[in-house]
């Protein structure tokens, strides 16, 4: 994974770096980036809000009433991506993941990662 280090050590700069790198990572993994991504850091917690996380095919499945099928797939998939997410966090924040809690609102095409760091 080619991650760029951006200058600046303040919190807003770190949040912006994470936003760029998470968006790039998501695009690399599912061939489509989110519409909007916002990251907030508080103490040893990172909150990542993702607007537009579904692929077009997943959107159609959700619209047909089978959001549960999409969520089963997403749970399995994001669990396999945790190592890549942790790699980004280590390079930017110099911390590892202690706990990772993904959540979704498929009807609104929103996702949230709550990440507790060591």
C-alpha cells in the first residue's frame, strides 16, 4: 500500500490525512470511492463516517428489500479489511487498533467505523 505522509502534526491535519487514505483504500478495495468521508479523532478513538459506501449493485439489492444480504457480505468483507485499515492508522497516528466496530444504515447509504486504539 502506497501511503503518502502529509506535513503537519495537528489533529485536523491527521483527520484530513485519514480521510484521504481511507477514501483511497475503500476505492482500491471495492473499485468505487465514497461520496463523502469524515474522520474525527478524540483521545484514543477514531470515528469515520462514510456517505455512499454501497456499490450500485448493492444499492439495487437494498432497494429491493434485501438489505440484510448486503449487510452479511459487508460484515465479512470489512472484517477482512481491518489489517489494511490498521496499516493506515499506524502510518498516520502511530497506533494499532484495539477494537473495531463497523455499523451501517443501508437505506441511507451510510456507514460508521468506530475504532478504539491502543
